[in-house]
């Protein structure tokens, strides 16, 4: 008469439970992300300087190894 915990719920019950838990977790993650928004600041690169590559110290060392 008693089928046990796993047998008491059919396939539809397990699928429904999985969908409900997934939805609940997604809702909590969404709510937390709305409560604590992350402020992303874009970092702008400084303008490149015109450097003569022949006189660059790193190039000079690389060529005279």
C-alpha cells in the first residue's frame, strides 16, 4: 500500500517540482540583482602616444639580445 517517497509522486509531480524550484531560484537571483545593481564603469584607454619604435627601449633590448 505504501509506495515510498519516490513512488508517491509521479513523473508529472517531479517535473512540476523541478520547474517550480528552478523558477523560485531564478526569481531570487533576479531580485537580488535588482536590489544590488553592479555599477560597471568602462575604462577608457589613454590615447596612444606617437613613439618611434626604432628608439623604443624595449625594441632596442629585443634586437640586441
